[in-house]
C-alpha cells in the first residue's frame, strides 16, 4: 500500500464543497480541513505508485477550486494505533 499526504490550497469560500468532492475520489481515504498555509490535507492510499498519477494530478488537481497541491509520499508508518492492534492479535 502506497500512502501519500497531499497538502491542498483551495478557494477559501468553497472549502467544504471541495473537501467533499476530493473525499469522494477513489483512493482518497480522508480529507482534513486544517489551519496554516494549506486549506486541506488529503490522505491518498493506493496499491501502486502509478495509481498516484491517476488520483492526484488526474482527479484531485482537477476538482474545481483546487489551486495548488503538494504531495508527500510516506516511506513508513509509525502509529500507536497499529501497535495496539498488533498486540491485541497476540503478535509480539
């Protein structure tokens, strides 16, 4: 599984509509409205690197109101939630 964190600048008067449109794209698992330089953060999870091109420039960037994106690809995931789930299964 490939995970990409996509920082998105949008038209500020349409953030909720833009976020909903992005969240409806296959491969986008979550969209967060955030403070700071960017307006939204989208988590994209796909099977192959090639799929990122279909999701991010192919669809996310084409949502009306999206002005700019910056994509960061995750190398590893460090999550307390994942560790707790593994221990609950008896993996040590």
